[in-house]
């Protein structure tokens, strides 16, 4: 998990399939995902190492309204094979790595996660993002404060990292303003904040920005017009300071955004107009 965390941070929050398949430890190969299945059960492990969740995969893995993931049984006998090792993880409390497959060949790690319940009637395991859910009793009948906690965790540990992965990959892992290409220094900025009802975590509501330009955008030091042009606030343009302000902020004034390759991923002009109105004010 430490290796996955460090490698993902270097890339910008995600890992490529080949990185996961090529992992080695103690001089031996230990692929962290399976070559063809959504579950990784190494022969030498008594329980599951990792699972993959994807919105368009062959299984009905769904995130429920209570912030928990319902992970479908693998095909075949529900009491043997892959299902048996997931059930062992539930019984022992062994943590797993959840990989969210947002884009082909790219995975967002979420860890640790825990198998907290088994639903034979619906052929699914319930996966939680916090070990505490192992000790909350019946997770199918959580009290509202517990459900709210689960939903908040899902937003922080599932939605936000997945949003970052989708946005950074759409912009080829570079800042849309200055074109910096160091993934560890890039963020996915919301155009409409996620505190707003229409601040959804979709690529058209995101901009790939380096950390300084993300902060400047959030603090209304710079804005982006609906025509994709960067504008720096007038009083900041008139400031006299060091080279960071001059080259990092002031020289961005009037620059055109670098847009995603796919038109469907481009910033939504209506959302930019909403944000621009508030910047202008």
C-alpha cells in the first residue's frame, strides 16, 4: 500500500495498468491487479489483495446511497474460489486495495477498504472505506449519523480522487494555464464548487491546474472567461513583487487555456460563465 500510495502521488493520483502488473517485492513478481479479472487473489494469500470497480464492467458493482460499495460475487460457486477469499477478508478484517477504473488502463487507488458484510441473497459483498464499520453492527441498517459519515467518506476518498484522475488524464496531465507537466504538482479544480448543487464531479466542470494556479483560481486572483481566456484581477496586475508573481501569475493574463483533446471533456461554457460572473463581481 505504501508503494501504491507513493507511486500514485508521483503520477497525479493514479497508476497505469502496466505499473500495477509489473510490481515486484522481495525479488519476486506480485501483480497488484489480475490480468483479466476484477479481483486479485494471489495463490499465496489466504484472502483478497485487491478489487477493481468500474462503472461499465461486466458486474453490477454499485455505490449505494449509504456510501458503501456493493461488490458483486464472482461467477460460479458463491462459496468457493474468489468469493471464498473475499469472505476470508471479511472474517479476518484483512484490508484490501480498491482500484477505481475511471479511464481505460488507468486506476485510482482507494485504500484501505474492508469487507464488512455478505449478502448471499443479492450475491454481493459490502465494502466500507473505514474499518470502524466492522464494529457498527448491521451495516444494512445504519443510523443516520453513521450513514452521513459513510457518505462523507465516499465523497472524500472515492469521488474527489476519481474526479482528479478523470480531469488530469483529459488534460494529458498538464496545467491548462501554464502547461506544467509534473503530476504531483497538479490538481483538478472545480469550476462550480462542489458545495453548489450543480458543482458535479464531471470533467466538463473541471480544470487541470498546477497548485499555484488552483489556489489563485479559488481565491479569485485569476479567472477564466467562457471563451477560455485567463484574466488576472486588475489590482494583482498592478502589484510589484518578485519573479513568482510576475512570471507565475501576471504573465498568464490573456493566455488561452490548453483544452482537452476530446471535445466532450472541454470546460462547459455555461459553468465557466457562472464562475466568471462571480469573479467579475
